[in-house]
C-alpha cells in the first residue's frame, strides 16, 4: 500500500521573517527558562515531603542498596503500583549527591517541567509568533495546578512531559512533513517512556487522540502504513527492555498487577451518587486547576473565532480532539483526581496561545483598517466579542495584582506577629518587585490603547513584557508569599522519626510486623524488614519492632517488649494514626545520633 502524502497545515503569522528553525536561539526562550528555574528551585526543599514523594524516594533508595534495578520494592517486598522510571531518575540524581534526599526526589520534576515549557515554546513557535510561543510556555508554567504540583516529587510533572511530548512532537512532525517513521517513532518513544513511568495511560493518551485526529481529517490511511508499524516497534522495544526482565523475575500475575492495581482503584465505587457528583464537578474542578488561563477558553465557543483565521483551525482541532478523547477516561472514573489529567495541560497551553494570538492579530487588523480609513471593517472587527478576551484577561490580572499588593502592604504594616516580624524585610522586597511587575503589566495593557504605534514588532515586545510580568507575579505570589503558611502548616514527621532513631543503636535492625508508612521508613534512613505477626518466625536477633497503633502486637511478646517511642504519620481524621516503636526489655540503648547513621534522608 502506498504511503499517503501527509497534509501540511500552513499556519502562522506572515509578518515575521525570522526563520523559525532557530527558535531555540531566541533570547526570549532562555530568559523565560532562567526566570522559571529561579522560581521553582528557590524554595525546592522548604516544604516537608508529602503524599507519595517519600515512597518514590524510598523505592529508589532500596534499588540503590540492593542493586536490583528491575523489580521495585518497598521494605524489601514487591511494590506493584507502577514501573520504576521515576525511581531510576531519582536514583541517578542521588548518585551525584551521595544520598536520596528531598532535593534528589524533587529536582527531576522541576527539570521535567522546564523541559515541557521548552517543548511547548518550540512547538508553538513553528506555527505562531514569539508572543504566542511565550504565552503558551508561560501559561503552562503558571497554571495553578502546575505551580502546586510541579516542584513536588510526584509523577505528574514527568508524566506531563512524556505524554504531552508524545502528542506535540507527533503533530509537529506531521504538519512539518518530517520523515514519517521518525514522526511516529518520536511519539511512540515518549509514550513508551511514559508507560515505564506510570503505566498504560501514556500509550492510550497518545494512540487514541492521534488515530481519532487522522480519521477525522481523512488521513486514516496513515494508521496502516509501515512507518506507523515502525513506531509501534520502537514502543515495544523501549517498554519491553524493562517489562520482559521484570516478567521473568516476578511472573505473569505480578506483571498484570503492576499495570492494573492503580487503575482498579479509580473504579472501585459502583454507586450512582458519587458518579453523578463526579460527572458534574470534575469539569469545573479541571477548569479551576487551569486558572487563571482557563478564563480564555470561552472564546473557543464562538463561531466567529473559528472563522477569523481558518488556517489555524486544524491545529486547534487536534488539541481539542486530544483533550476530548482523553477526558472521558477521567470523567467517568469516580476515583480520578484532577492531577491525573495534567498530561494534557500542554494541549490546553497551546489553546491559550491561539486565543491570545488571534486577539492580538484582530486588534492589529482593526488598527490597520482604521489607518486606511476602512471604518466599517474596523467596527465589524471591534464587535467580535472574543477579540477583547485577552484585553479583559489582562485587566482582570492587573486588578488581582493590585489587590495582592494592597493586601501585602496591609500585612507588612499592621501584622505584628513574630513570623511576619522576622520576614518583614523579605516581604517588603516581594512587594517592591510586585510593584515593578504591576507597572510592566499596566504598560502592556494601556499600550494597546495607542492607535499610532511604531510597528507590530514594538507592540509584540510590549505584550511579551506584560506576559513576563504576569508570569513572574504568579511565581512570586506562590513561592514568595503563599509558600510561608504552607510550610508553617505542613505536617512534618522528621523530628519525631529522628527521636525514635536516636533510641536504636548501630548494628541493630528495626523490623515491622507489616507494611508501615513510607513517610516513616524514608526518613528513618534504613531498611525496615517485614517479619510478620508470628513471633515464632521472627529472626533470633529481633530486638526492635514497630507496628501501627491500630493493629495488635503479638500477645506472647507484649511482656518482653517496651514502647520507646511513637510517630504520628496521619494527623487528619478523628483518630490520628501512629507507628509504635518497641524494644526488647533486656536490650540497652547506645547513645548515638541518628544523623550519623543515615544513608538517605
């Protein structure tokens, strides 16, 4: 079968003469990445590790200790939740630092976020101006949920790079007429790495949108080509480089559980009420997580928006298809969290950029018509509701910045608490920077009111400076101000774990009667083997045993062990959950500092 000729989607601004193949050399891109790096790395380790972060680090640490890079383990037992790509990356960072700590766990996520911003910029730059590319990249980096989850050691930031990257790179190659085999291979390679990070969501989120798009655009024959088969082969080769050795070690049942367990948790509620509630709330929750940029999306609902520049419509359709076909997988899963849809946030960022680009182009068109005396055409352009979307967004953002600066001023001047007093100089610095950013945003907003301007290039540079100011304000507000109460209110088990660790001398092993919280195990710093509930099966040198407070300690051993400490590992809920640490009565405590014995934090 002959390979059908791929259609090139001609989009973009004809006014720009800059060769877009040199997008990676544009100063705007690197300035953006530098500012984002400073923001995300500035307080990377201030917040105690939370959620699954310690588990990601714990599995990586046990891999480094055991030398088994194939089978993920927690407390020496099989950890059948997801493949170990993230654990490998964490271990790679830890090998340079000499330990698995907070920085080793979180830094890969920030780097993945920056790489996603880089990819989004390059992708959008192939079709649009620097303004749109900058807007898309900043929008992704300042979306509410990305700002919150991006610097954490969770899987989402890496997964967004892998899944979003597979879609963007494939569509980039398809529109640019790259070699078909290379285009498919790049998309499938990213999907395969995503498969090794979190499971089958990655290939599904690549294959379904791409095939749906090709069918809808009458290009379905591309699905049946040899190039597509080569891409599938690349996927199978990358995935099975780990999957086959893993299967050989653990067997078929455990391999299936590795990919099934997390998915099954999302569909464990078969009642109608939670499903109806989820169906109603989840779309709104997603839009909230995409704030502030989701406020631009209503423009896509207006027919006049689609008629304004039909050349970009195929690109918009691709991303809408990607979002729509994949959204069903989280919309009908009662247990789905909004962060599960983060891999599609790069596609949303492209849509934000399209809206901004068209608004900017429509305003330029209105100015040019007015300068030529074409009043009727200019007035008709002005009547398009969506044309003012970007201007209204900027005005709302400017008002929010002013309100934030005013509130911060009141806090600095009136709050006499010890925390504010110690941070008053830093908060004053934040306020001064905020004022500068407000001026930059205001200049970009009011500059467009000037009908006689030097050139489109000048207006575009002014708009980009406003975008930088808006993005910097989001990062400054979160990392400079909001992070303080987050850190202060964070639940931190490290002090209590350190006290318990002080009670256990070198040469002694702390064992557990069952799986215990990875928060405790990670910060304890040494592997805690599971010995079970049967004392007859315990090793003869078992002198220290820990267990959950809501479980029973073996009756026959109660008189032989005493409690030396407890650590609360779950503070929310009516009854806090603790880990009880016990010691055999005849044992004595060596006075050692736990920090001297740690192999990882």
